[in-house]
C-alpha cells in the first residue's frame, strides 16, 4: 500500500470512482469510512445550511482515523485542515458522465446506504443521475481546476496522490 496516513480525503469529480475506491481503501487499511453524501442530506432530501454542514463535518472528522469520501467543494478546506493524505481521482469527464448515466439505470448494490429519512424511487434516481451526467459535462473543465486550486491553497501539508486511471488506482491499492 502506498504511504497512507490516518486521515484521508478522497475527492474528485462526481462519477470519478470515489466511493468504490474509498471502500477498497477502508478494507485494506481498516480506517473507518465516512461517506459524506450519507451525512449531508436531511430527511426528505433537504439540504442543510452551510453552517449546519460545517458543524456536522467537524463532528464527523473529530476522530484520529478516517477516510472522508466526497467532493463538497465549499467545505473541502475544512477536511483538508484535518487530513494528512489526499487522494484526488482525476478521472476523465466523459468516464464520469458515463458512470452517472449507467448508475441511473442500474440497481443499487445491497449494501448501498441512503441518508436517514430519504427514500429513492427508480425514477428519482434516473432523473438525478442523468442530471448529474449533464452537470458533469457542463463543468468538465472548471470543476477540476477549482478542486486543484483548493488543494494547492489549503493542502500544502498533506501527502497528495493524483490517480488518473484504473491502473493507477489498482497500483495504489496494491502497493
């Protein structure tokens, strides 16, 4: 395994493979996994205020050992302040968009966790994932630059691993 600290931020564009990678990294390291999407949404798919979301993340990240899976840009600096390692999945935009389209029609894995109080119909998931694919296309250039800018500004103290392919991900997990 590549040198991985005890507080790891896994980030990248929607559809980059963050959740799959984070689960594999958690299984290899034994570090507990925090799936930010599960904690972000309030019942009925209601968004918290920014202050509520920051406070919740501060509680989630208070421990000494964790992997935080998610790409909420507005609070990335908050996660970076506690992290010692960042894995940025720099997956090509068209792969991310394709994955979102496919996720919209696939059945969720049995172990997939929805936020408390949030139900998901197949129609809702199809709509949300396909809207996400459209959003990925629209922000395909700006989102990557935005993320790298935040990392360069707030993540100077972390070990940064930029993984650009499935092969790089496999090698990282196998080292």
